[in-house]
C-alpha cells in the first residue's frame, strides 16, 4: 500500500510540473510569442499534452489506483479522497487515445492563431474550417467518454462536475426571461432614455497607473504573480508561486482595462490562495469547478469594483491620476458611470445586468452545433439573430459578433455556462459576506479589502477540491445555486439607479 501511495503522489507531482510547462508555453503564445511561431508552438504543446496523457493513462498508475481503491477503508481521509478523485479522472482519460489528445492540442493551438487573424481581418471564413474541425473533434470526444444523459453533459463535466444540460436549460430559461424583463423595464425609464456614454478616455499610462493602484489594494503579491498584456485577458498558473494574468489597454478606453484587471486579479488571488499544504501537487489542490473560479473574478469585478463604497474611495485617487479627464467626476457620477445599463455586442465589456444573456446565447449555440441543428457556416447569422432577440441590437460585423471570444479556438465547448454559474455564485457569496460583516461598506469605502480576502480564503480558497462547488456554496451560503438571489441583487442595485 505504501508503495502504491508513493507512486501516485510522485506521478501527480510530475504531471503538475508538466502542466506548469504547458501553461508557460500557452501564456507565452498569448503574450510575447512572434506570430510565426504558432506552428512550432503547436508541436511543443501537443508533445507535452501527449506525455501527460501517457502518464495519466498508464497501466502502472491505473493498477496502483485500483489497489488503493480496493482498500479505501484503511486509508487516511486525505489519501482516500485523493485516490477517489484521481481514479475518476484517470478512468475518464483512459478512454481517450493518445493520438486524439495530440490531434486536439495541435488543432486548437493552430486555430488560436487563425482566430486572432480572422478577428483582426473581421473575416469568419478564415476561422470557419478550423472551427469545423474542432466541432467534429468535440463530437469524437463525447463518443469516447459518453457520460450519462445529453452529449453536452460530457463536455460540461470537464468544467463543472455534476452539472447537466437539463439543469442549465431550466435555470437559464428562467434567468433569461427575468433578465430580459429587467432590461425592458430599465430601458423604458426616463433616466435610461437620457443617459449618455461617459466620455472618459484615459491614455495607456493613466490606465496602467489606475490598475496598479487597484492591484495594490487587492493585495496582489507581485513576488508570486505578474500582469501582462494580451488580446483577450486571461489568468494561468505555472506553479504555486507563479501566477500570470493579463489585461488590455487598447480596447474601449479606461473601463475595459480597469474591470478586466479587477476580474483577472480575482482569478489570480484564488490561484494564489487555493488549498496547498499536505495537498500540494495533488488533484485536490485545484478549483472544484470553473464556476467557483469565475465566482471569484465576478465577485471582485462587480460586487466590489462596481459598488458605491468602492468609488467613494477611488474617485479622489483617479482625479489625481487624470485631473483633466476626471474633473467632473465624483463618487455618485463614477457609480452611475460604471453601472450604466447599455446593451453591447462584446461579452467582456457587457454591463452587469446583460452579461449573462451573452453567456446563455453561447450555450444555446453550442447545443445547436453539437445537435447538428446548425452548421458552423450558419453560426454568424444565428449569432446575430440571437443578439437581436436577447439584447435588441444587431452586430455589424464578425469581430463584434461571432469572432469576439477565443474559447472555441481552444476547443472549450462546455466552458461558457460557467461564467453565468460563477456570476450567480458571486452574488450569493457577496450577500453572505455582508451578512457576516456589518461594517463591509465602511471597509470598502476606506480601500481596505483585507477582511474580504480573508473571508474568501476561509470560505472558498481553503477547500480546493475537498468538496464540490455545490457543496462549498451550500456550506457557506446555506443553499446551492440560486438565480433568485442574483436577480434580487440586480433589482436592489439597478432599480434605484434608474428610479424604477
């Protein structure tokens, strides 16, 4: 038994190191790699993925895990949990041929570069054949894994363990209806009709300085993390003390960079704080789901950085950074500006109220593609149709429509729903935090986020994958996923803003 335990822990550590290597290669590809390096980078990433797959699916590891699983009752709680979770993942991975894993990695690595080119040239047809290959590979993936129920469950399980299409369709249909009704209520108000975009454009130096102040107050440890620039902001981890996150200073002036930085910093704090100790380099020292991960970024981006107490502290600081641009701004005008409801084409720049409609749109399109209800070629037109239906606006081109996200180029089907799940989790966590901390608004208005960070560490970070996402939320908030709390949060915030 000791030999088997030593073996599985050694393998997990080495697979974790391989994961760090792959993360570094991926981070470089999306930040500093020369554009012509994409094909060789695809070969490098596919080799690493094949080596990892061979380790994870080896007969030796599988046999050791089965031996340990047979004597699970005699294992410590820690060892038993590691064995159970690792065996589940290994059995899943063993269903995938190494050639398939390598092909998927190579295809998606090349597709990312083509997506960037197609986006820049505003031409979906460049990306279309690559996306067609990816959709077919996703269908093959299901054929190999075949979890119970709808084929999409198999894809969703990689990101949100235990979640099903049936649950999402029920939850999203309710959420979509409520969000559309909220949007229609607000857009008929006199204040909405009178509002205008805030003409606030800070140059890149001012944007960098504002983001730097934000990150300082969020207590980002820059001896363990770094911020860079990429087309699409993201966060990745090379190791426990090496977390990279990015932003973009060129899109949409100030607001885009500031809130994407807050968002990605939320992810980074979670990665830096997640359960380590005796679980370091094991399957337990990971997020239990991407929904939980997303709850951390949405918590900081929306519940904190779009709150009135936040701007009572930051408003004077921004007047110092950009005195000419911000001379007419105060706490109230900042609060109104960052919370304007304004249906937009770009998901990452969507207001808090309409954001989940962007996610539901993508979820429905993914189902249509996998169920062969539409072809990849029909995707741009169907995309535009749904945007019009949900938001009342129509994209003028592919860049502000179907080409705006990188996720499909990476084969991340089943990923998008976690954004809405995480948004709902964030509202539940925020409500619970404020229940337990009556002085929360005072602390935020002083730029003091230390109690927030400690509370998140105690109620989310420290669990890693010791529990499922649903169990963590139930333990912390007293109930699982509940869209009503999110809708209640939106009404409490936006009805006064628009005098409904």
